[in-house]
C-alpha cells in the first residue's frame, strides 16, 4: 500500500474576503472529489484571503496510478482562475 500526498499552494489575487476564497476552494474541492478518488482539505493559510494551501491524499497499491491521478489534479489546478504557485508530491 502506497500513500500519496499532493500539496498545492494558490495565490488568489481577485479574492477580497475569506468568503470569496472559500467559494473558490469549495468549487475546486468539489470538482476534484467527484472526478478522482482523493481526500482534499485546506491545510495552510486558512485566515489569509488571497492565499491557500491545499492537501490532497490518495492510497493505491501502485505508485504509477497515484502519479497519474496527481498529474491530472495538477492540470485541473492550472486551469483555475487562481495562480498555482507551488506543488509538491510525497509518497509514504
């Protein structure tokens, strides 16, 4: 069993409140949860309204399937109207 962890950090320049940021995050999380077999949570910068750190986790018996899933999630994140400023992948 392999656990994959993907960390994405976003800069949301158009957000002017925590409410706008949460609307963006809820939309992103909902889209990712319905398309991929992952768990998603905001893990950094909860009180900042133009920045967010999101943790995404999945489990598989093959590392390649996790890498493929994370690549698709990253491509989704790059298409958003926020700037993806950091991405990190770890395996346990």
